[in-house]
C-alpha cells in the first residue's frame, strides 16, 4: 500500500498524470504494484521524487501494443519476457536523470518505452536495443491518431 500511496503522491504533482481519470491511473499503478514492477527514486533529502513503472509482456501483447495501442491488462502485466517501461512519474525534474541512467546502462535485452494518453491507450512508443550501439539505441514510433 505504501508504494501505491507514493505513486498517487507523484501523480498528484505531475501536470500530465493529474489530468488522467482515476481508473486509468489504477489500471497502471495496481498491476505494477501487485507484480513488483515499480522502482521509486528519492531526492537528496530522502523524499520520494520519481517512479519508473515497467511490465514484462508476452510477444502477443507487445505486438498488440505496437499495432493497436492497447495497454496490457492486469493479467497480462507480467506474463512474458519483453520489457516495457510503461510509465515514468517525475514531477520534480528527475525524469532526465532517470532517462540518462537507463541510456547509460540500458537493459541487456531489447526494450520499449510506452507513453499512454488520458484514456490509457498507447500514444507513443520508443524502442531501445543496446545491441544497435549508441546511434541506434532508440527509435520512436507514434501511434496512428485514428486507431
């Protein structure tokens, strides 16, 4: 429950997240907490400053996210091996620090960053693969607005 409270605290200060309906935040936060897929970051004073949320998705769910923009359900959250960073909450300016840390020490496996819209649908995907080298580390994909 403590992690869920910290996520809610961060969301209340994020200009983007505080516009999300409660059910959308719950569809991200609850599966992440229940599956141990949240990393909290603290500032120099030890206060919660940011959070990174990820999922391990099956190939089928990953393909659906890329094709249709539909985020994973609770049951799908940890049902595979493909690493997806689902959300980053950093209302106090720590987002770049976290992104830089991931870029400097990227996962050993290909990974994706998803940006969800206010309805909980995938709006943008950034694909990463450390095996492509620095110049090819990431590629961005914008989802079709009509989807």
